[in-house]
C-alpha cells in the first residue's frame, strides 16, 4: 500500500485555508509521491469517516479561493461531541476513542491539523492519547496563537477592515458623525489595532486595555475643538468598558465557545447618554472571514503547508509550522495552545498608536 497522509481544517474558517490544502497536496504528492486524504468538516469527519482524496487536479484553482474546500466545524470537539441519538435527542459524548480508532484505520503516515487554539488543543489531546503522528498549521483571523508571529487569515481580515474604515471616513465626514466599527478577534486586539493604524482611525478600543468612555468622548471634543467634526472608532468585539463585563451574545458550553457581540452598541449607548454627537455603528462580522485571501495569506498558507509536509517527512511530529521574525520555523504544538498571544499594552504597536494620536480609552 502506498504512503498516505491526511489533512483536516477545524474551527472557524478563514481566507487562506485552501492554499494550505493545495500546498500540502502538491508537496506530498509531487515531492514524496504520497497520497493525500482530506478529512471533511474538521474532527467531525474523523468521527463520521467522511473522507475525500486530494489530488493536484482537485486542488487546482484553490489558491485564491476563500473558505475551505474540506469544510470546517467549530462544534466538532471530539471530547464533548453532540451525538444524535436514534430517538432524535442530542447527548454530549466523548467520541475521541472512536476518532482514534478511525485514525488507526486510515493508517496515515502523518496528519496535518489546520486550526486555531481550539483545534490545536484537540490535536494535542490526541497526541497525548497516542496519536503521535500529528503536525499543525496555525490559522485564525484573530492572530492570537503564541506559537507564531502571524496566522493564516489574519492579514486578509486586516485588509478587509482597513478598507471598511477607509469607506467609513468619507461618509462620517460628510455627515459629521461618530462612526463605530466593531471587528472580530475574540479576546485579542490584533485585528482592531492593526486596522486602526492602517485605516487612520481616531479611537481604537482593544480587549487588552479596559476603556473609559469619558476618555473616548474627550477625544471627540478635542477633535471638534480643532474644527474636525467627525471621528472613526474601531472597537474590538472583546473590548471591555471599565467596570463592565464582556459583551456576549451567546454563552459558551462544553461544545462551543461563547459568542461575542454588541461592543459597538454598548459604546454608542454610553456616548449618546452623555453627549449629542450623532453616532452610527457598523458590525463587520463574518465579512472579515470571507472571500479571497490577500497575497500575504496565500504566500503564508503555501509556506506553512509545505513546511507541514516537511515536518512529517522529518518525523518532527507534535510541531506546528510557524513564523518567527519572518523566518519559517517549527514550534512545539504546546506553544500554540498554552496561552493566547495578546497585544502588549506597553508594546510597540500600542506606543505607535498613541504616538499618532489614536485614543485607546485607557
Ligand atoms: O476565531 C475566529 C472568529 O471569527 C472570532 O474572531 C469570532 O469571535 C468567532 O470566530 C466567530 O465565530 P462564529 O463563526 O462561530 O460566529
């Protein structure tokens, strides 16, 4: 039987995943002559045994396409999996033993797990339970994995947000409004801060710095005092007002993470309660995860995909492909799951934001 490797994409999708799948397929088949099996919908496909063969033909034209041709699921936690019973009821079961058995049946030379912190922590648990031949590729628009400088998908999200901020500038100015744009990123402010810098925002509120609405309002007053009667505010979905909790639209449980949302409206209400600037909110939502990956993400996806295959060929299991000061390296998978990579409130990005007059609220 020929040598075969597998690949799955888990968690929320992002632009660039197809580039990873393509690079893994081309390198594994072209360089090593290995077969490549795609596991559908993350770990769900491993449990349900839903597989598809990946060939140079099937990955053709995938590099510029958003989403993931393998499908993904952010409810596919094999350790707390919603199993449908014959009577229609759903019960939460640990299905990891069946996943491990299916993995053994596949008899893979290596498995490439493409995911964020959640998916990587499942991969690590499988490694601890004996499925050692796993390597990882970090992806998430949030860019919050400690293991790597950049994750696949982040730069595209930043491009989308930056363009949106740019568009909001002109309408905000025409109507002399405060425009608040809420962006994703979960508990990290990377998307918000990077896009605020790139888009020329005036206020940027990130989870790492609790904000005081009065400071934000003062920033508007200062601008008005200089004769500038509009402002652009970027607020991360995970930003917290001083003394308040996170804005959550749906609580999490064993099978899914909590869903954040409402940060822009909360800020708009706080502003409107204290002054009469005309305020409008825009929630960019999943637009940030959709569509074509930018050139950087296509390149990164290709480098990470090829590196993952190299890691398998070298037997460097339990590692993820990563960028470190621009260099392609391998990092232990624990690095991708141990703690979230957050914006340093005293770091260079924050200092730059302050240097150009962006109000950070705290
Ligand atoms: O982790 C990626 C991400 O897009 C976060 O930025 C966001 O909070 C979350 O996923 C949204 O998840 P869902 O697709 O389940 O709504």
